[in-house]
């Protein structure tokens, strides 16, 4: 077959050698070329750069650091402590705990004395109130 002047039988691209320009312009050939280009780009992105691969922070070269926070001793007033006005709430709790400990050692008790029977009655009354409130909410939802 004679070669025409407009046809590129040799192909300008080494991969498509031997295909005519009309064949290369067809949709399925164009899709195949796009797919090859996309795969090449993915391969380039997937390959790690040697410059980035050797970059390591100083701290990561050390071994593991174990931080051990033991439980407070049994005689301690509180587990958390603060000094010098740094954490006023914690210092206030420390002072309250110290006062309660001193009062317990002295035998005085500032709190009201409640018997077991009174405590049980109060608990049952509160439980009844809560259950009645729940019933009222259920009735309100039904309406």
C-alpha cells in the first residue's frame, strides 16, 4: 500500500509506531493514551523522594519515654497538689481536706448527723419524685 503524504505511519511518538494518524485519533486510542499518562503520573507520585525520605526530626531518634505517675500514698489528703497561688481551686480543696482531717482527729464533726433510717426515707422520697416527673414527661409526649 502506498504511503500518503498526510499519514504518519512511522508515528511521531515511539510508543505508537506503526499506527496511522486516523487510528490514533479514534476515541478508544485516545482513552488508552490518557490511561497510560495517568499511570505514569501515579508512578511518579508514588515513588518517594530521597530528599524527604531521609529527613527525620531530632526527637524521634530517641527511644521511648515512659512517664509514670504513681497513685498518691494512702495517708495523703489529696492526689493533686498546688503551691504558691498557682492553682487557687486546688489549694482551697487542700485546705478543706486538711481541716476535715484535723476535725476527724479531734473528734468533732461539723456535718449533720443522719441515721440510716432517715437516709433511706430521704432516698425513697427522692426516687418517688423522679419517677413521678418521668411519668409526667411520658404523658406530655403522648398528647
